[in-house]
């Protein structure tokens, strides 16, 4: 006990010195810390309704416990495998197509010589990010209309038959992913552009002296220089695999494409808010988040072993 007390004194002294030295920064941290505690951690006590037969009249504490009843109901329901298949299929397709494009875009912009051209392209690709999901979905219905949509007009001009992209399940995933790439690729590229800006110009000068061409400079300087950023962003994206955008999927959803567009987040919305099955929807959402945590931790461990870069 005496040894522990002796070890605690230097730690307390260091903490006190750090607080005196950086008290302004700690004061600035009060609001964000309070925000996360009040709006993210305190509401977590409501997770217990996933293990209860929640009744609004009894409240969270007064509702009876039921154990894993709602989890068993979801795992044994006929919707479980189709929902999981649609969610994972859409997520991994979005990861496969949407993740590399911002990296490629950032490298291309970094290689551009004209400052004005670079700024013009950045402005053009950034703008779609500020379009709301509702407006974006409306644009999709207009552009992909089988009657007078611009896409089907081009298809008919080339001799093809019009396609109702949002009315057929086989086209839903590709439409969802491509529209998401168009909206978010430019904004996501900002992080990689910033990482590229941190690479020393001396490396490019040395490569030019050695006779390296543009592709060699990209492969041996740009990509290794932003690899830690790529790894960290990839880990974060894998940690969001189960959390697809509910709003967009729900707005694009209709009776014709339901077989491909019904994902876990839209199902939670329907059973939780529309059908008022609060405990059941809470159990599904808790399962969803646990899968995300498992994927995040696993991907972080794998990245740490393979690339020596990780979030922690």
C-alpha cells in the first residue's frame, strides 16, 4: 500500500502541473465533453429496453424483464437473412466502389499543375455534398425516369429500351452506391488532399532528379505518404458497415425494389417508430451496433499487424 501511495504522488503532481499549464485547453474541452456525456452516454441507459417488454405506461424501469426474447425473435424471423444480406451487400459494394474514388481524385488534383483548374474542379466536386438527401432522391427519380429522364433519353438515343432503375431490385444497389459516390467523393477527398499537402517537396525534387515519371512519383511518394491516412479512414469506414444511410434507402424504396432496398436500418424504423415495437427495434439496433464494434476492432487489429498503422 505504501508503494502504491508513493507511485500515486508523482502522478498527481504531474496532473496538477498539466492542469496549471493547459487549463485554457481543458476549459475549452468542457462543452464538447458535456455534449458527449449528456447526448451520447446518458441516453445509453435506455438500451435496457432491448431486454424488457417495454410499455410506455410503465416506463423503462417499470417494464418487466424478458431476457433475450427480442434477439431470438429477430434471429429466427424470416426477415433476418434477407436483411443481413442486403445490408452487408450494399455496404461492401459501397466500400469497394466509394472508398478508392476519393483517394484517386485527391491524387489527380494533387498532380494538376494549373491552380485555377484545381480550384474549379474542387468546387465542382464539393458542391453535391451540400445537397440534402431528400433533394438528391428527387433528382434521382427525375433523372432516372423511364419516360423523360435524361439517362433513359440517352439509352433510347443509342437504340436501347428505357429502364426503370428505381423500380427494379437488381439496379437498386448500383444506383444507391453511384449516387452516393457522386455526392460524397469530393468532400471525402479533402482529407487525402490535406495529407498529400504534408508530403515534403524535397521528395518530389529528388524523384525528378532521378528521372522518375509521374506514375512512379505517385506510386513511390504519394501513396506511401498518405497510407496511414488511408488505413485509418478504411478502419472507420469498416466500423460503419452496418450503419447505412436510412433516409436515402427509405426514400428510394418502393414496392418494386423492396427485395433489395430493405436493410436493417429501414426495418428498425418501420418496426420501431411506425409499428411502435420499441423493445424489438432496440434489440435489433443493439445487434447492429455490436456487429459494427466487432468489425471495427477486428479491422483495427488486422491493420496494426499488417501495416503498423491503427486507430489505437
